């Protein structure tokens, strides 16, 4: 005849090696979903931006748009004519 102590020992033997996990803390699942969403949107936006830049031809380093004029500098090249 088994006693309640024997039944408890049998339960402990069946659960040996198994670890119990608690459910995630409140809001943790939403936080993980939001974090994953932000990472995916950021990745997609980066890829899209690179594709747009590549298609517009602006992906080369050191290239400049020839239609824009550089800003004026403070250097005056007419200095020699002023000293006469």
C-alpha cells in the first residue's frame, strides 16, 4: 500500500531534470513584439533608402552634383589690383 509520502516522491522523480518556467512579466510580450517590429521596419527602411540612392546615381563616394555652385569664400583674388 502506498502512502502519500510515496506519491510525493514519485511526482518528484517524474519532474527531475525539468525546469519550470514562469510566464513572462506583465507587458514583456508586447515589448518583445514592438522591439521586433521596430527592428524590421528599420531594416526595411535602410534597404529602401540604399536602393533609392543607388537608383538615383548618388551612391558613389566623392561624387558631387555639377548643377550646384559652391558657396562663396571670403578670399578676394583681386588683392594685387587694390594695392596700386
